[in-house]
């Protein structure tokens, strides 16, 4: 890894800007490093082996992988921001099982680690998934420079040229045309896909559509009002109308499909440093927009009002939390299929709402002084997003269009009920949907749409889910707006997974071009072989050393006595956890038995959900090759974490186990999951 900071060289091309990042002395030399000379880059028609639309993290990885395969690539970005959410404030990476991140995605996070440590990156470097936005920008600039990838900014898609079932050109509004044999849509919105005539959907399917259980309308308890709040302009008077942001329609039954999508926001980078930028009062600020929050506070709610997850440097990745926070619920329904001008307006509305929220919390005299003082201690980081006054330039588009292709990823994939054979990478995050609307139930305001249900472990994503149906388009791959149901997309839609799928998409595109076949006819076995060579992880658990997780729902679990399933306390692995009901002490037992692919040394970790009503003295027996070792764990603390029970020698197969006992325990005993990590690395 070069220790030099990269520079961005800019060349104006009508309404667009060509960006070539590098450390060299001048643009012509850098242009030569792209495989395309400077006149070719500035020409009215630019041709490359792969044309990528969208300079998101996925778009960058797709282009870099193409260059590593010895081909040319260009990135066409409709806006002015490079790196998507990864450089736009989402520095506290949602990863699920981080060990399931392979390929270029894993390399990106290893480069982040190396930059913080000031050391060269190596294949054995640890990954760092928590970082400041400017560090992610530097790493992406470094990758773009090393591989000579030109990026065209402010080059909005105007038209798609087609010949039969193939895209032949992507025309932009500045008059340029980008041509090539293969295309990747790496936008969060799926604009190229839609313009090419590929089938897509927007909104939530009914549970019945794909045999799911948590899709569609979901009136649940998380990120919910925990105190009664009146929704009417004049409290108690429905005739006075509803406060802003509350839907007037009746609430459909859980599992009913509709066209609503989960809320958007900005991931703020905040700090308490002396040089912080105070929260600005935006033009168009209206305190009435926060009347609902004021009533919630007056009812007794004291916060938190946003998250403050540390990313280093005294800074945060601050996200939505609770019933009323940074998510602008119900304000984004038109966004997925809107025009650029309409999206700009909707983005401005979201910015006004969120900046106004922070101003309100820090300044409105009707709020308790403790609330105002607590929020005013925070501000925008002055050394991040300097071009936009510390405010992130990237709206968090959590979902927009989703392609409908020959294979739709669903809840069954996420739960491990089905395992596709054409895997091109792994996803592992919780099935996560933010709220989709605010409604009135029995005269009180409620949020609807939030779902946070764990998955069984890392699961494969199908190659068929990133390519259109046959005959719709033969040379387009869609690694971001892939084919998935609303709730499955809630798990897949994480930045590491987008990068994983983008690398696989670029590899498949080059294989298809070489073979002269549609992307739907790529030899999947050959694709998977190449992906493995490039470090992608395609199956779980690994066949040799690695990670084995036994969830309470797994086949390797046996019970004695009575165990009760629950989702009441968060932090559990998989769809739920179990507890002993604080009864049957000494009778209730639960054993986790893994199927270990190899014998040897394995670290054993236990997971539970913590609460003051839990037992502080839970005996846990680890049965291993040398006998039985008993550990005692305190389940009142360390919830939602993997807690070490030690490292032991195990034979291959199912000879080892972990037994949770309940004798003489002083509270509820929880059984959630056990993780085995190979000590061979």
C-alpha cells in the first residue's frame, strides 16, 4: 500500500467532471494508466470492457475487479459523491458475521486497518469495519488510483441504447455516450436496470407472495412509542386532523403487501470536540414537524434521540434509534422511481427534516434543559464533509427498486431453509427493516414496519438474483438492486455485501464477454472457481478451519425439561433465543453439539441476551477431547456478544458439545447460540 495520499485530477467535460485519482505528476500519465488515453477519455463516445453506472462502494469494486482481470472499466456517476454510504457517514459497518466478508470487500477493510496502523496492508491484516468517513475516501481513492479507474461525475443517465436483448450504450445528459460489451448497475436506485427495461418492484410483498412470515405490514414493538402519545393536532380531537407525518388510513393486517418502503436518513458524523460545527437551523425549519416528539418527551421520554456509535477520532456514526429520530418516516415513497429533479427535492426535504430535528433538540425552549444541553454537546465534525459544511452528502437510500429475476432471494434463504448452489458470496446481517409509516391505533400514534429478526448464520446469495431474467437483458448485472423480497433485502442490503456481489458481477461479466454468451449462461462452476481464487467466500460453514455457529434452532441442539422461546430482549443470534422460565432448576438443560469439519484446537464462545432478571451464576460444561471443563457465566451482563469459554482440543465430528445447566441459578437462564472458531489460521 502506498503511504502517499492520493490526489484527484479533474477534467471538465461539458456538464460532467472526469476524475482520475492518483499520485502521479499529471493527468495524461494517469489517463494512460487506465488503459484508455486522454483523448479517448474526453471523447464524445467512451468505450470500455465494463461500463459501471454508480460510484457507490459496489461500483468502485466492480471497476477495480475488472482492471485486475486485465480489462478496462469506467464509472459513470450521476452525482458528485464517490463511495456511496461507505464514504458518506456509514462508518460503523453493519456486517453480521464479519468473518464471512471475503474478496475485495475484505481487502477494503484490511486497507482501512492498515491506514489506521500506518503499516503496509497484507492478506493477513485484520479487517477494521469501523472508520471515519475521510479514511474510507482515502482508501477508495487509493484503489481507484492503483487500478487507473476513471470516474465521470455529474453524468446523469439520459437514455439507454439497445440492440435486441443487449445494451449498446449509456447516454448521459452532458452529451457523452459510454459503450462496451458489459454493463453493471451499481446505483442504490436501479436506474440503469429500469431504463434497460428490466423487471423490478417497489414496496413490500405480502407474506403469501413467497411463503414468508415477516414481510408486508408489520406492527411490532421495536423502535416503537413506549409511552402514550396523542396523534391529533388538538389532543383528543380527531376532527382537528393529524400531526405531520402520520398516515390517516387504516392499518392493514400484518403480512399485507403495499408499496411502502423503509425510511431514509443521513448517517451523521458527530463529535463533542471543541471545534465542532453547531447544528444549523435549516431554511424552511418548522417546529410543528417535531410536535409529536415534543409530546413524547412531555410524556416522559428522555432519550436517546440518535445513536452515537464511535468510529474513532472522537467521532460517531449517528443513526436512527427509538420511536422518533433521524428517520424521516413516510417521506420517501416517491423516491425510487422519481426523476433526478424530484429526488433532489426529496433529498433536500430529508436534509431539512434531519437538520431541523437536531436544531429542535438542541434549542427548543419547550424541551427540558437536560435534553437541550445533552444534544448541544454534540455537533458536526468540522474535518469531515468539508464541502458540505460537515453534513453528509449521501442520503441513506435503504431500499428503492428491486429487480425481479429468475431467482428471488427470500426469508427462506436468510433463515437457511434453502441453500442455493449458484452462490456468488455470503450475506449474514439481521433481516432489518426500518419503520415504513406512522399510524393511529386506538387513538394513539404507533410506528409500523420495523423488523429486526436474526438469520441462522451466513447464507449464500444466488448468481441468478443479480442477473435479469433471460431475454430481458443479456449484458447487464445488478449487484445492488438485486432480486430479493423486501424483508430479504433488509438483510442483504449491507455495504460489505454490495461490494462482494459487485466483485462477483464484474467477474461474471468478463467471463460472459470472453465466452460470447449472455450473462444468464455464464458457467457458474467456472465463475465460482475464479471467485475462490480471488478470495471470495461462497459457502458456510467453511469446509476446513473457520467459524461454526450452533444456534438454538439448529439440528445440533437437544433439551431436557421445558425451554421457552422468546424475542423480548434484543441481541440474540438467529430468529430467537430460549430461557428456562426461571423454573425447573436442575431439570432444565440444553446442549449444543457442533459438527466440526476437522479435529484440532477450537475456541468456544457463548452468546445470550442480558437483563437484570437473568442468572449471574450459570454453569456451562464444555465437553472436549480432554474431558469436561465447567465455566460459570453472568448473564446479567455482556448481552449480544460472543463471550469466550476458552480454547480446547476437539475431535472431528460431533464428539464435543456445550451444555447449559440450571442448578441453583439465581434468575432466568438463557440459551441462544454457541460459536466455535478454529485456532488454525
